C-alpha cells in the first residue's frame, strides 16, 4: 500500500516539486506538470528543443501554445484534496517562550516566525509582518540564502566527485608504481639468473677440461704400469735364455726381448703430470653493494629536490677541484617514474622509460636504480597525465556580462565577449580583480530575455561582426567609432544566426543557422555568395577556418566536426568527418578551433544521467586522432579561440574566461 509521501510524489510537479496546481498532461510521455510551470519552462527555452522536465522526452507545442493545454479538473480536485490534507495534518506550533501564543508574525530581518509578544520584545525595531504576507519583504534575503546553498551544494558535489576521482587515481597509480617495482624485480632476477647461468657454464667448461686431462693422464699411466708388470714376468725367462748356452731363439724369447726394449723407455717423462689450476669465485663488487642497499625510494617533491640539489653541489665541488677534467654525466633511466601535477589532488602518474643500454649485455652485474616518486599538484587540477592540456589563467567576467557565449582575443590583454542578451563587451585582463577591469560596451543588449547563442568575430582590419538573434541578421561594427555600419542577411536567409567566422585565406564571412547549414557572405559588400553543408548539418555550433582553405564546422547534436574545402562552390560533401567520442560515447561538441600547426581543438560535453555533465577540451591531430585532453574545470563551454600557444574558452555557467597552454 502506498504511503502518504509516495502519493504526494506521484502528484507532484517535476518543476516546482510540490503538489500540482492546474495540472496538464504532456502527450509525448503522459507526465503531469503545472500549467504555470509549463509556461515558465517554455519561455526559458524560447519554445525550442522542448523536453519533458521529468524524463527528457522531446515534445512539441500545439498550435495554440501553452494556452492550448486543457487543465484536467479531476486531477486538480485530487491535488487540492491532497494539499488540504497536508495543511490539516500540520499541527499549529505555538511560541516556546510565551505559552500558547501562536507564531503568527514573521521577522524579515532575522527570518524567524515569532508571536506578537516576541515581536514587540525581542525584535523591536525590526521589520515584522504577518506570516502569510511577509514573502515580498523577506524574498530577497531568502533567495540569497538559497542561492548560497545551491553554490555550496554544487561545491560539495564537486568535492565528492573529486574525492571519487582521487581514490580511483590513487588506486591506479598505486597499482602502476607496484607494477614498476615488480618489473624491476623481475629484470634484476632475470639478469642475475642469466649471469649465474653463464658463470655455471664457465665453471663446467673449465673444470671439465681439467678433468679430461686428468682422465687421459690416468689412462696413460695405467697402461705404462701394466707394461712394467709384464716386464717383471719375463725376467726369469730372460735369465734362463741367456744362461742355457743355446744357439736357437724361440718366439717366446723374441717376446721377452721386446718387452725389455719397451720397459727401457717407461718413465715420468713418457707421461707428464698435467698442470693443476685452482679456481675461486670472485663476486662483483657492485653486486655486493647492491645487496647492502635498497633498490629505490618513494620520495615527496621536496625530498626529491633536496636530493637533486645535494648531487648538484657534489658535482660542482668535483669540477672546482679539477677544472680541466671533462665532466661525465650519468642519468639512470631504467624504470624511472615521472610525476605531473594532478586534479583533484596530488596523484601519481607513472611512466616507465627505456632501460639503459648495456643493462643485459655487460658481463658484470650493474643493477638499475629505481628513481623517486613525487607527489605534486593542486587540489583542483585534473588527473595527471603526460597528455594533458593545462590551465594558464582564469578570468571571472564582471557585471553586466551574463551568460557569455563567445569570446574573441583582441590585442594583447583584451577580450571581446558576446552574451545571450545580444550585448558585446570589451574587457581588459591586465587588472587583478573584476572591479579593476576596464569594461567597454561595444553593443548594448538587444533583449532582456535569454536568446540563442550570439557569435562574434573580429577581422585583421578591426571589423567586428556579431549575430543578432532578434533581427535575424549579422551586424558589422567599426571598433574605432564603436558604431554599427552594416547589417548582413535577413529573415529570408536565416532562421536564427548562431555563430560565425571570417576566412583566413579569403574575404568571406561564414555564418551558421540554428536550423542547419552555413551561409557564406562577402564581408565587404554583404552579398550572399554560397552555402555550405545544407541538408547535412543539423545544429552547427562552432566555425573556424585555416590557412589551407578549409572550413571546420562543429555540429553539437551529431557530435562531429565536419571539414569542408571552401575553394569549391557549393561544398556539400566534407573532406573529412571527426567524431568527438571517448570510450565509444559520442559527445556534444560546442566549438572548434585550429592552431597554426594544424592541430584541431574542440570543446565538448558529456551528459550523464546520475550527475552533472562533464565538459572537456580535446586536441586532435590532422588525422583525427585524439592527442591530449583538458578542461575538467569547465561546466558549460561555449566560444573557443586558438592564438599562438594559447587556447581561450568562455564558460557560460561559470561566467569566466579560461586560457590554456598548448
């Protein structure tokens, strides 16, 4: 059976999260929503890309707009009954200081419900109103508290995400460092085993040769001894033969005489004694030293710098004592661990390098050294990697700039910013705080309501072009006089111009439309000359050109960057398509820029169901391979520009400009 709380949730509005008031149903997903909340939601979206606030199912407005939605009176009666039950179940609270006095008054200064007597005694001089009519007086203070709580909740949520990232990275780096130590151990074991096996083979060879010599000597001496024993047998026979006065020699006599002849030459000279060599094992001194020392250390950054300073001091002392000698530099590189700054906290980034040449070739054992592991970084930095785009500076935008959507670096320390209200502002970045920044309004706001993205671009001859979403055209301003000198395009050309760029190799102005396609205009006379990507592009959100006459178009919903050859008229088919994806997940790309060496930079966002979206700045090479990542601090990146060794990104949510080192 459903509880009262569950029933309240079933009849609650997904926008203001309370009991429905004048409920209407969305036909696309059959979810309920207050008619008033629906009107506010549609107004905030300008009636474009509408989605159900509860399930994100897209829906379209009927011809009559929100007014065409009919209130379900039965559902309204049920919701009113639930609301009345809620009010009836809430017991009236009385003052704890004055027994039985109802809390019928509200102090707008202390934001407390009080009774009549407390209002006169403890809150004298404060703005006291009836509890049911105090909202318009207390609203600013309450709204400010809620805004602070939202910021605090977002910061805590980010801290939780950072904590999760830290733990994951710590586990990864711990495993990587352990693997490197194990690899070093295996290399040492394999090397020692190979050296020991070589020594055993050498021992077998040398002692085997000596043993063979002794075996041959033993066989020769045994044969000589046998011959001598035979001579002793023939001694009596020879005595009889030589004493018998006989003149006849028999075969037995010849055999005895032969043995006598052989025995005459048997002595030590016939079988020389082999030379005996004594062999001993002499261990390598480096091996003994290695067994008495550790194979490496895990050091902090401070300890590592102190060790390097000590080595440098020792080397300088040696050179000062012997200035003629040429210094020899040895840098052990086997299994060396390199560490870079990390985010969200100090992490380990381990990169094993090549072992030194001769490590396995030298006959003596020279153990490799395990270098140190350093802990560096800032708590807000992204996870460490050698393939990371790092932040150079961050500038918070001053009032009245709100919801910035595009940025254009201007001169050395200035930026031109456009926002969703249609205003274009020039700010300086040299001052240290927002209050000290120089702010010049180049174009006032055209509408107090939030509009679609309004791009801005500045040419080399100081001509500023910006999109005007209200009048569906592109406006040209002269930066010297700060005056609008021309309007390009009209309703017949645009549904709503979104972003624009100027050709590097030509005089053309490229403007994207929110409904797809890129219009091409002559930037000097304003004539429409071409169209690119018609029928192919859905939501072009970023444009740029390069020195090779190529147009790069970022399509937000398709998650792709299209590359066109702008030397061809009516270039409908792209030269190349670059998919912005990570681990097979397609990302929403916002803007694109190209560096002088041909690297492509794209700002992207990955929308997650369980938590806030994740935004990144990606770097691709000319072949479309992702080389580096960065921009973890971005929340809602919009405009992107690349100049020299810097990339500039404007963040709509954070209301700031972030510059990255390339």
